[in-house]
């Protein structure tokens, strides 16, 4: 995953854009994130890894 940060200054002169930015800042969007079951995912990963390794030994 890329981790790059930057700083850039810009000037907004259009009144409609300024109003839209103010509105967006006052009304942030809510993002729903599903809760992950890390224990189940880990068990599934280990199961798949065991299956993969056990089939590669017979070849």
C-alpha cells in the first residue's frame, strides 16, 4: 500500500464552490464499515494453507 502525503495550497474564488465546501464540511458523509471476524478469517486462511501444502507434497 502506498503511503504518500503532500501539501498543496489552492484558492477557490467561485462562490458556488465555496458554499459547497462549507456544506460538505458541515455535513460529513457517514461511512459504514463492516466488522471483520479476524479469528474466523485466520482459521480459514490456515485451513486453505494446509490444504495447499498437503496437495503439493503428493506431486
